[in-house]
C-alpha cells in the first residue's frame, strides 16, 4: 500500500497572520494594563490580561520582576525575564521565546482603538533566545485570520540574541530596523555568528528590500567568514535576488546572484589565497526551516596560484547532512600545481570534472572526485582539509597530493622513457572510502 500524500505545508500568509495575532495580543495587553493601572498594580493587571489572552493565542506567557510603564509622550511598557511557550508543550522543552528584556511602545491611537488600528512605535529585545522549530510549529497551527503587517514607526532593535535551529544556531545576533511599513522599502542591519558542527560563520550584512510585503527585489552587502580547524575563509560579498516567492512553503529566492571577493588563509599557510567566486541559482529554505537547498546552481571561480579558474553547475542541500553535486570544467591546469609529464603537459584543453559529497556539514568525510584530461583520467576521493594543508605546504612539502584512487593515462614520458597504458594507484593511507 502506498503511503498517503503528506499534508500541505502551511503557507507564508498564515505565518504572517500568526505573527500579527501575537503583536496584536501584546498591544491589547498594554492597552488593558494602562486602562486599569489606576485600579491595580501594573504587574497584577498585566498578568490578568495575559491569563485571558493565553487560551486564544495558544501560548503560555510569563515574566518576572517589576513592570515599567510610561504614559507621558508615547506610552510604552517594559517587562523582564519574558518566557513564551506553546500551550501543551512539555515544560522541559525550550520555550519558543525568552528574553531578558522586552520593550513595546504604542501610539495613543492604537490604545484608543484597543488594537483595532494596530500601529507600533518601537520594539526592543535584549538577549532574546528564539527556538525556531517551536516558533514554526506554533505559526503553522494558527487558524486563518487577518495577515496585515503592522507598521513600526520607530523601528526594531535586537541585541545579544540567539536563534536555535535543528542542529545549528546563531549567537551574538544583532538586528536594527529603522522602520517598517508594508508598502515601503526597508533597510536593516544584521549580524551574528552561525555555528554548524565544527564550522563557525561570523557575518555582518546590510539588507535592502523594495517593500516589506510582497517584495520583488532583495539586496545584501557585507562580510561573511568561514572558520574551520584547517583555516579561515574571509569574504566581502554582495547578493541580489529579483523575485521572492512567498507562496511556496518556507522561503525561496529565485534567481539569486552572489558575488564574493574571498581569501583563504590556511593554518600553516605563509600567504593567503585570493579568489573571486560567483553563484547563480534558486535558493529555497524548507517549510520546517531546517533544510536549505540551492538548485539549480551555477558557479564560477577565478583564482590565483593554486586556485584554478573553473565553471560548474549542480546543486547543494544542507540539513542534517551536506549533499553536494557539481559537474564542470577547469579552464587549464594551474601553473602552481605539480607539473605534468609530457605529452600531458602539452595539452591546452579544459579539464572536465565531477565532484560529489554526502556527509557531515563540516566536510570532514571524503569527497568523490573525477578529473579528466585530454589523454588521462583520475577517479578517486580526497579530504578537503588534507588537500588544503597540502596546498599550503606545496612549495616545501610532498609533490604528491593526499588522494585515494586511480590515474590512467594513454602515454607519458619520464626521464626519456615512453610509457603507454599507464595506471597509477594513489593511497593517502587513511583507509577510508566514500559511501
């Protein structure tokens, strides 16, 4: 018997409706607390309001300490040690959101309309910790409703934040948004450090979109680094997307173009390796927020020294594991690579290659490689970290790369001798094989 078809993923508009519902509930909580503050202490008034709202929201909301409020000028409310969790979730599970401090400021017109005319002046979160899988589950479970995005006139600020995914996290999250209006362009600053297995990726980006809702153009400029035990990759990048697809589950950018000026510095390298990288394709983040795919994908690399010039196409998927598939051509055998014996060294033809990987996200497993020459071919595997170390010490180290596999050649000349039908087996001594 075939498996039943999976239920469709909730759409992006439903998630917007859930977020609006949460913001409206918080606004109503402020309204009610301010209306009764003359009769009750603000802490007790806010707890009474939240107790009435929690069944509607499907959330448990708690806070500790004194409640700070201001009525003069623009009313605002500050609460501390906030914890928000989905109703019915195990108390041992991490809350959906917790924060040391939350500030919400509303104009008087929102208070007078009791949230019907929902406009927010400012939102601030200090040291928030957001559990992304819990948030997505809660948003997907929300019933249909009004999905309009409220305006935020004086912006959003997040400092010392943390975002927890499934097997990855972002620490030191900082976010600054001067203002938010559904039909206006937005500019934001975002930064933090992604942690994924043994990889760390600090980033600082400026984001621009042509409008907050139904955006059709997205631009990002900034820096991104990849830090690994074998070295560090530093990039200055720019990314542009001309279409943002919010109708499919999750999030999609297509086409997405990325250009990066990069520099790899190995742990034992005397000099960094500069290169320029270009990517083009369709990026999709799954509806559960845990799978990132880039397919179809095109890549162009222009390097110096041991970094080759190449073009390739393929796909990449990052979730619990990293899956990579690339097929392309190296423009020419780089002069910095070990010199080939004649007549192989006489060829000026591009070198077709194929690369496959399916393993841990830190690329610690062997990667399968096929490299073709006009009169030769290599089929085998290598470890990225070992190859990078070999490149770093190429001038003084072994002339043979750390590979496993077999090289076949029609004909080679060595020390005046001519060898035909050559087969050479490489063994790096690791004893590993690619799955």
